[in-house]
């Protein structure tokens, strides 16, 4: 081997010695590109609650979860916490699930066995059992543990609460970190939200606000202002009564997927945008005098430019 060649070998050996192991190298490259390293932060635990039954919790839960997954590319799991009178699976066309939340709570199935992919939206579903007899020996207090475990792998864990202020509803409340209250614009429904808030006093929760469902602005309905004053919560979404919601229930596909441009579909997609911080206010139309002033200001600037003025 000549001197030139041996020099080459020495250089290579030196390079090999200084070379970083592939993992370390990858980390440095990722750092350079500004990519985050290390474990992902846990996802958000969002409880959809109401007190009063039949006001739209399941509708909001499945559509919020589906829109977060389908429109905003989030990793989402929706849990049917309405163990006693579950409907979430049916609303998504899942009439039978071999393993359910009830089985997981009873220790009869692993959590991963009870997770199902909802193909039309891309979200994951943890259904409850449809059988009335399946509520025996179910420890609902374990829902919190399950939700926390899921938050390690999902961006959003949406918890669809049962009605009333019983054990099941409270298990959902305590499992959630953020609460979305669903109400219709009637006194009994808003009063139940007030009850929930009283029951939660001293608890460390983020109150996202109220989804005012089936709100049509009719004079027999409570106004947004009245709802906000009574509940001491902000109305963050107004979902109108929409026949497409009924149609989507019959078709077993969330309205945000089947009819995203329907009045309810649009509002529920906007709600998801607000929840994940991607909401943009539609630019409001300028009034005539605002347009005029803008035009005049533009003309002023053009005049200054022509004359070389610097204001
Ligand atoms: N914006 C809407 N427009 C029309 N129908 C709606 C709307 N929201 C909900 N509904 C209908 O109202 C009924 C009750 O809704 P949903 O099952 O979501 O209520 P819930 O609060 O989950 O009930 P429960 O307390 O029994 O769990 C359903 O038939 C649903 O399709
Ligand atoms: Mg429900």
C-alpha cells in the first residue's frame, strides 16, 4: 500500500471514529429541522355533558370527533360513556361490537380489543354495550383511567356523557379536563347546566362553553344572552335544528361527513375548528362608509407616492 493510499485509510479511520451513531445523527438532523423529539404530550380529554337528556350530546360528540379527525387530521377517539342507555355505536352504524367499554371496565377485555376504526371519518370508537344486562359489575370510576391511557396515543379523547347527574355522568365529568356543555334553548336544559356547574365547584376544569343545539332564534326560545347570563358560560356554538341531522342518523354517518355544507354540518365543523384552535372568523362584509374610507385612504397614499410626500 503506497503512502498516498495509507493516508486515505487513516483519514477514513479518523472519520469512522468521529462518526455519530445513526440514532444520535437522526436526532441532530431532526433538531436542525426544528422537529420535536421525545414523547408526545398527552391529548386533550373533552367531556360532552348536559344534565338533561336528549339535547344532543351524542350528536355533538360524534360530529366533533369526526370533524377533528376528518377535517383537521387529528388523531381522535370517542368514548361512549353512556353505559346505561348507549346510542353512540348505533349512530355510527356499529350495531354489534364483540368487545365494549363494559368488557374493559369489567376486566374481560383489553382496551385495544375494544377500539374500532370508523372508516368514513378516520376516528376511533370505544363503544359501550347495547345489552341492558351488561351494566352489572361495571366500575365506571375506571373511565378516568382508561381516558388518560388513551390520551397518551390520541390528540383528542371525546367523552360522550350519559344524561342526568348520576354515577355515570359524574364519572365522565371527573375523567374530562375540558368540558363542553350541550343545551337546547329552554329553561329546564339550561338549569341542568347550572346544576352541573354547582356540582363541579372546586374542581379544576376548563369550561369550553355551551353548544346551543337546535337553536333557531325563535321568540319562544331563550336568547343567547339569557342562556349566557343564567349559566355563566359563553355560548361558543349555535347549531340549528336541521333535518340533515335526522337524515345522518338514519344513514348512520355523522352529518359533518355526509352533509358538511348543511347548516348543522357547517356549525359543527366550526366547533371542531374552535376546539383545535384552527377557527378563522369569516371576514365580515364592509359597510358602505367603511369601504369609502378605505378607498379615500388608498387614494391619499397614492397621491403621496406620486408627489414624493412622506407623511
Ligand atoms: N341540531 C339538530 N337538528 C335536528 N335534530 C337533532 C339535532 N341535534 C340532535 N338532534 C336529534 O335529537 C335527538 C337526540 O339527540 P342525541 O341522541 O344526540 O341527544 P343526547 O343528549 O345524546 O341524548 P341522551 O341524553 O339520551 O344520551 C336525536 O334524534 C338527534 O338526531
Ligand atoms: Mg347520548
